[in-house]
C-alpha cells in the first residue's frame, strides 16, 4: 500500500488519448491553454503558466523578483528540499525559519526576528516563501503584512495545497505569486509538472517567455535572454485538466480518509492526527499522526517499521532543512518545533482509493505497535 498513490479514471485516459488524436503531441497546444484557464477560474487569479515542475515555477518567480547573489530568502525549515533548491539556483542564501505549533507552517514571529536581524546586518531579504505544509495553509494575514512592511515579495509554495483554503480564499491565490505541483503523488497529477499562478501580468508573461527557451518572435531562433526548457507538455496538460475537473471529489475523499484516522487514533493517549487550523481548511493531502515522545519513545520510527513489514508505506515528516547536510552553513532561526515534529510525526497512507476498512486496519496495527 503506497503513501499517496495517483488515481486515474477512464475519463483521464480518454482526455490524454483525445489530445494525442488531435495532433497536438508537440509540447505546446490547446490543452495547456485550457488547463491554465480552468486553474485561473478555480483560484480566482488572472494568469497561470503550466510548467515542468513546481521547482521550475519557484526558480522563475525568484528570477523575476531579482533575487540573486548575496540575497537572503526566508524558507520554513519544515518542507521538501525543492522549496530551497531554487534559492541556490539564483545564487541566494536560504534562511531557515522554524514553524509554529498549530499548522506547522512558517512562524510569523520568528520570521519577523529573522528579517530584522538580517537587515540590521546589512543583508537584503529578497523573498519570503511560506509553504502550505501537507495541505494546511500558512498564516497569510501576518506574513503578507510583514512582507508589505519590508517591501519583500511573498511567493506561496502551495505545491501540496491545491483545494485547501485560507479564510475562504483558495490556496494558490495568496501572495505575489504561488506555485503548484502536479507530481505523481499530489492531489491532482500530470505525472510530473507544476504551475505558476499570479495576477501579475508582467510576471506571467516573463515566466512564459523564459520557460520556452526565451525565444524571440522571429522566423529563426533568436535569444536576447537565457531561457529554460520548463514548459509543460500538451499531453500532460490534458491529464491535468481532466483531473482538475474532479478536484472537489479528490479533496473530499482525502479529508474522509483523515477523519477515519482521527476516529481510529485520537482516543490513544499521546497520539493525535493533524486537524484543520482556525484560519483555514486543509485538503488533507497527507494525513499526519504525531506520537508524544515522553509517552511513546521513538514511536514514529517503530510504527513506520511495523507498517513496512506489512508492505504499507509511511514516511517521516520532512526532515528539517537546517538539519540537511547540503545546507549545513545556511543561517537558521529555530524554536525546537521542527525538530520535535521530525522526531514525533509520521505521514500515513492517504490516497483517495483507501477504504475505511483499510484505514482501520492500519490504526489497529499502530495501536498494537504502541502497546508492544
């Protein structure tokens, strides 16, 4: 049993076949425009650019905002490395900030301290990248006010959060720009792919230009800028558009799976399943259980191994980036929340195909492991 297996329907298959039969097998075609248009309508933004990955979207957003050598970029320490890697692509330094207790997202108070310290030392903070971890939205009101006060672009990493909401606004519609991911294990998938979404027309046009090798509109290939081969293919966009049409159904299924886990685990002392936060609704991309370290020492790893013996995939919470060898020298502002979450948290199978019987079976295995 996989952690977050993709789900493809006959309708998805028919959409890809139809795109092939249309003759638009070449990279850019009408399915891309349709996918982008549907995403704009869903999120209430003006522009969307379908790309090869969420990482590519972050890279080009940072490039547009002029982030470069010597700059600092605020990144939550609890996230996948792909949030920070593009910061290195443009020559800037990621500054890792701990997360707050409620949503496990970027801590606004620590972010404020980090910006004040960095600016006082003469460093330029060129961007803030909040992450909507596991589909739960960050505290955007505080973070946007902070970014505005210091004149810093806010780029929302909503790669895990499509279908979630913050105070009624869709994840992906917040900040100066947002990035989405359609990787194989996400809420919707194009096998591999991502998107930049924004209401900034200049940003969208520049990203579209750079992502198609920065080709000038001439009969021959002419380049005034360095370009990138970052555009999503027409065939994958057809799959994405089909999946997007049932996003509500997919989110509802994952939220139902999470509710089953809560039913099966929350009665256990020292065990809790992450729930919605007061300011928003999660898409429950991954259900995460935490095990109190005093009551259940090393429980997350013991449970992971017990599930693995039954061919059930689970995964530790993202290892904090300030603990990653590749970022040993990066500055960090820590409270201890991230390291505790890494020690005590476990992501459980969360795909929309799961049945209540399967989830309850996993809960029984967890309870037996803890009792042992």
